[in-house]
C-alpha cells in the first residue's frame, strides 16, 4: 500500500500532463494523474481526432498507461482543465476509473478529496459479472 497521497504533487503531475494534450478541436486541454497502490504515478491527457467522436479523454490515456505499466489499483486521482483547475471526470471516465480504483478511489475536488462512490453511486462493476456467473 502506498504512503499517504501527496495531493499537491498529484495536481502538479496532472497540470504537466495537460500541457501535452492534443485538443485542437475543442481547445479544451485536460490532464489527469493518479497514484497507484504500488506507489507509482500514471498520467494521461486528452487526444482528439479529426473524426470528432473518436477523441480520447485524458482518463483513457491514464488507464492505458496503468495497464501497460503492469496494472495495479488506483488510490488517488486528479484531473485539471487548461487553467489547472480541478475537473470532474465525465460519466464514461467515472466508469473507467471505477474498474481500476473501485468505490474507494479518492478524487481531487476544489473542496478536497471525495470518493468515487460519491461520483458514481451504485455503480455497475466487475463484481456484478461475477455475481451473475455464480447463479
Ligand atoms: N475530457 C477529458 O479528457 N476528460 C473528461 O473527464 C472530460 C472531458 C476532454 C474530452 C475532450 O477532448 C475535451 O475534454 C472537451 O470535452
């Protein structure tokens, strides 16, 4: 289990990742950073496409990086817009985060960290599939 989250560091990493965003269509760069349970950090930025609907959120890149780097459980997460201000993950990304962090994942907000359970109550997740298998 990782040591206590350094939220300032996490925010800095998200802000740094945001500067690499490829967002020429929305002009809305996003950066995300997370602490993994083995102590490493993963980051992501949004990557848009001329075929608009194919754009990838910053969280998608972050999750890919998590898995490509060996996997693990997300402990703490922060996401920022171009001002470096906290941004709440979109609905699809809440579900992506839930898969790899569960309800206990802490998400940075301007009022302090809140749990993913608060952002995605009564979520559907891997447990539901296993429960159906068993019956
Ligand atoms: N975006 C993210 O990267 N993450 C979110 O959680 C919300 C939205 C991106 C998608 C798109 O490239 C831009 O922000 C504007 O919606």
